[in-house]
C-alpha cells in the first residue's frame, strides 16, 4: 500500500490508539479531520506495516467492534 497519510497524521493515529484502543473509525476521522475512507486506508496500511494489530470482539448488543492495539513496532515508531 502507498503511504496513507503524512507522517504527522500517522503519529496522531498511533497516539490516539495509545490512549484508546477502542475508537471507531468515525471517531478517528472526526478527531483527525480526515475522511472516513482515508482512516480506513491508513489503518490497513498500519496493520500491514506491523504497527498495529486488530482484534474484534462482540459487545452486549452482538455487533462486531474492533480494538486496534499498538504493537511493539508501532510503539517504537510513535516514539521516533
């Protein structure tokens, strides 16, 4: 995948996920001021690069939600 966002925005996504691993893509989109599609594309890129991993879980209403977890590689990237 091509570079999804400027490095500054990647850093912001990693920082957001460090604070809260359960945001929706819509919340990330609103927080960063970028389109929902761009967030989706960027998350896929960050997963492919090994900076985050995604787990899904079921909440009480049986809807599938996702948890985005920083990997060690993602933590190192965020700090650099």
